[in-house]
């Protein structure tokens, strides 16, 4: 599985949902493989570099370091903080 394939799948899902709507990263993993669980770290890593916002319980998070379920959506602003969350 290449980063380009993951990126294309993530962005297609985000665009199909549209602004203000989110999806679970596992939807991308399931679209890419029937054995999708091992793909989740790569899905999150690739998502971190895309114009997507990761949230958990409505709050921005870093998709690579967040523990537990997250949601992804198209970013509504250009702020990297919006995508990656606080690293503080």
C-alpha cells in the first residue's frame, strides 16, 4: 500500500462528505484492504500530512499521537494547528 493510494482514498472520502462533515479513518482502511486494522497507523500518518483536520470528542488532535477513535474532515482554515493539534 503506497502513501499515494492512502492519500487519494482519504481525500476522496473527505470530499465526498463535504465541508463540515467527518469520517472515521477506518473507512479509508476498509476501502483499501479487507485486512484493514494493520493499516491504521499508516492511515493516520498519511492523514497528518494532508489538508484534513483530525478531531477527538470535537477537539483538534494530532492523528498520529491521539489515542482512541478520531474523526477526519476537510480543514476549514490553513492553520497547521487545526490539523495537527497541540504538541505542547
